[in-house]
C-alpha cells in the first residue's frame, strides 16, 4: 500500500484496493456480473457492513435523488452520477443543487454529491454524515475522497475540487462500471463496460481512499495524434483514473505544429469542468526567445541563449511571465532547455555543468513568478546533460518541481535493480536528486516510446518495480505521454501507470488478472496473459529475430483469445491488437532483411502500407521514427521536419484520409506500367465517401486518374491505378500528387508518391 490510512469497513485487510478490475462487481444488486467474475469471488471482495441498502431504482422507477453542492467538480460529478445511473438502469434520477453546509463543511471540502433516499431531494446534507466525513479526512492530502452511505443517504466528498468526481467514479466502479480507455473512435464504443439492471440497490459503504503521490500526470508530448476532438475523451479518462494534471507543450520544437494555443479553448473547457490542472511549457527556452528574433542573446552560438547575460535572462523571464499572465488557467510551467545533447562551451565554462546553468534560469523564473503570479509553479527537467543534480551553490529553489526523465534507461528490470547495469547511473542520479533537492521530485517515464514505433511493449513487472523503488525514495509523482493514435496498443500500460500513481503498492499481477478477466472474459484470460508475457521485452535491447519470435507467438495467443469470446467489446480490442502484431512482425522483417536487398525493399513497402492502413485504428502512429523505418537511411527527413509533422497532425484532425501504396515507384520510359493503389480511410469512424484525383508530371500517365472510395470504421477502400512513363518523360524523381475530398467539398490532406523515371 502507500502508507496512508485506508478506512473501508467493507473490505478485508489485504483485499485489492480501489480499482482492481474485479473489486466491487457484486455491488450492483440484480446486475449481471462482469465476464469471468463468479458470485463467490465478487462477494468475497465486497463483504459489506450489516444494514439495509439504499434503494436507487426499482420497478422501473427512481427511488432516490442526486444532490450536489459546492465548487470545483461537484456539479459535473453529480451530472456524471445521474447520467451513468441512467445508462445502468434506464431511469433518470432527479438532480438538484441544495443549500450548502456552511461552516459545518469539513476542512478542505469544497463540494459534495449525495444519493438521497426518496425523490424529493429538497433538503441538505445530514450534519452527522458531514462530521463523519470530516473525521475520515483528517490530515488527508488533496484529492482524498470518501464514500459514506446507509439506506437513507450516500455521501460522496473529499478534500479539494476533484474529490467529489473521484468519489463518484469510485462508486460507479463498485457498481460494476469499468473505465478501460478514452472514448476514441477506434474503440467503436467499447472503451468502457456499463452493466445493465432494472433494480439498483447500494449496500452500506464506508470507504476513504488517499493518493500516494501529489502529481499524477498525462503528457501530450509531441502531439502527433492529439486533436481538439481527442482531448475531451482523454481528459474524461484521466479523471476516471484519478490523474490530476494534463501537460500540453507550448510549441513543440518551436515548429508551430503542436501548440498549446491551438487546443487551448477545448482544453480549458474540459479541464475546468473536472478541476484538472493544466501544465504547459516544455523543451525550448527558444520557444519564448527565438534566436532568429533575438540574435543579440545568442552570441555564444546556442542552442541555449546566453544565460549569463542578465538582459537575455530578463527577456526570457519577461516573455514567460507575459504568456502565463494572459493564460490564467495554467498552474504549472515546464521551464525546460532545448532538447539537445549538450549546452555550448561558453555557458559550460561559466557554470561548470548544464544542470548548474539550468538552475540559473529556473530559479530566476521561480523568483519572479512567486511575486507576480504566485499561483503558478515552475518545473525543471533532469534529462540528458542535466540528469545529474546541480552543485550545492546552484541548488534548485525548493518550490521548483524536478521531473526526472531517464531517457537512456532500458526496461529489462526496474530502475533500481542492481542487476540491470545500464540503469545504475540513472538510479544513482535519482537518489542524488532526492538527497539534494528539498522540493517535489517526480518521474517522467517512457512506458510507451516514440522510438518503439507502436510495437507491443508491455514491461508490466518493470513498471511495478519502478513504482516500488520510487515510492521508497519518497517521490511525489509520475507522468507518461500518450498518443490517441496507438492508445489501444498500450491500453493496459496506461491504466496500470495511473493506478500505481494513486497506489504505488498496488499488486500489479493481481491487477492484470482482474483486467484480463474484465476486459476479455475468463475464457480468454489465459491466452491474453501469455500475450502480455510475450510482449514484455524491451525492443531496444533485443535482436529482431528474438522479437519476431515473441511477436509471432503473441499473435497466436491473440488469435486463441479471439476464439474464446463472442462478445463485441473484447473482439473489437483483439482485432486491433492482432493488427498491431502484424505491423510489429513487418517491422521485424525490416530489421532482419539483408542490406540493399529486394527483401528489404518489400519489407519496407509492407510496413509502410500496414502503418498507414491502421493509423486511425488505435494501434499505429506514423511518427518520425516510423517514417525513418519505411524510408531507409538514404531517404530520412530530419526529426524537426515541420511539413511531415503537420501532415500527420492534419490527418488526425480530418474526418477521412487517403494515401498511395507504394509510396515510391520505379518507371522505365516506354516500359510496362506499375501498379499504384489509391486508398482511403475513415478517421472519425462515421463513414465517408472520398473522391480522389491524381496529378502527375508530363510524360507520366495514370489510368484512371480519379475515382470514388467509400469507407466506414476499419473498412477502408482502394482502387488500382496503372502508372506508366512515356518515351519522352523526363528522367529523374518526380512527385505524383493524390488529392482527396469529401462529397461536400471538404478537402483532405493530400498525399505524394515519388516516381523514379529511368
């Protein structure tokens, strides 16, 4: 456990805490249990105090009302409770705001939700119940919540603005609801489980739960597939999984592609209703002080500005403060240097180390913000050249958050495992930070990495070991980044990390067992357990042949699991995971093929086509590393190629998309034609008719040069085009441009195919 008091009269000591996927399944009287959960198991895990239950719905009629009071998430929490209960029972309960408790509200309580017997719901909250909640929450940290209920009233509250919402979701979990993933289109509605019953009675409950860490974060990071449409379901999932902070970069790499202001309106709206914190900033002092605009501050040549120049430092701090002043919703700012391997020599000559230099910037920003915007906290990153703490004379301000980012680690064992020598230096650096830094210290983890190219990587034992090691050091939080584009690939990793952020002592093995049975059913659980075991390997430390064997066996396990279930939800997820395994095997064929061979060319073509065909199915992301994989070393674009990034971002923000397969054709003048498949896909899973046209340079003939494709969900469509070069075509490499539009005229992102004419 996390060392905090866990008061629950309904649960025996040692039982699975909070949101183990089996816990609470019998809490829904009259409901069908989740697949794979027996009545005996459910009853054993949810033995409750004696007493009559609270009748919520019976005979198709409401028997209780939903009441709320307060600020923060309270009103939204009450609405969520009412709406989910309607989805469970088909009955809409009365929802009412009631008078507040006034001075009798427990310390730290800003909002309350209750289920009150009867349908009137005109009274307030029982004073005795409020006092009881106050006793439960004594010395509890922010976000702690409590559920106190009998046959007359079930009170849901806690410390801070998010607590009422967390309490509501905890109650729904006890009623059999399971929040597996965000409601991204690729899930086709199978992102969560909601049981169905005509009679709902809630037994007495006394449950108080407290977070292990203060900072429980989700990062957008490079933001290839994050869009205004994907943010609401993502923040919804975050709240349901007790995360409290969403991090979106101010301007990733300074390219103007992934920007905070581009999603600000929807992010503020969705975060505010859930009382989630908003964090921004990220790599790049130069996002606020670009070299092109301020060459006088880069006389040392960059990549960081002349930190030792007081005018340069003041200019940077002033721009950050102005940015934050105009965006009062931001409560955390990431003051990170550029994402580079080293600082320039004049800066290092002045300060000795990059960490010392970073302290100069961070501490000055923290000092100014303390006076001008005291509600904003500053964070620095321990990463790459700044992974070691600064010298004592450059120690970080105690109010600064340090995010420790062990980018160069491997996942063959947990970070503190002495048997994993590659991680020893990083573990020692983390210990040194904990010893020397007097303020908050959190982990920035890479449990899904861009460089893994959406491979199925699930180092679950390592993740649990990390949590135990970091908890022992007294760390204050954890965060990892996500992409909606391949969320299904890492669904359980995301859930596990969120659960461990709340309870670092969670039994990860038991949590996995519960997840497998709840998600896939008892019949498929064993095969899925083998799948997760086979995909535990760190691809950075394993040969392609080893990984290919493991991924092949993992695919077979997925097929076996698919044969053990007929339900739509697990079959949908299994379909996606099988597609992901196919991509992984194609990826490994690139790694195993001889250099400059026809086999390698074919492998790259196959991989590119599979990534593109599945980029909107929740299991594959065409990020820069994927581009490099199918392009080969002779055709790679730089990591900061804004055009490629913008095209990817734009396709995820479109209703549909198209591409050409293959992406590269070799044509002989006057020779035979080559085949090009023009393909279209459904991005938002609402179904579309896509019209395409192709244009080519003089001397290149396409038959046909236009057409119509119909797509819906995972069912794409394609048309074969014959491409030939006439005898007078110009020799060299030329683009064939594919344009796509919808019937209403909406233009989609174009796609290019390179034709090498010889």
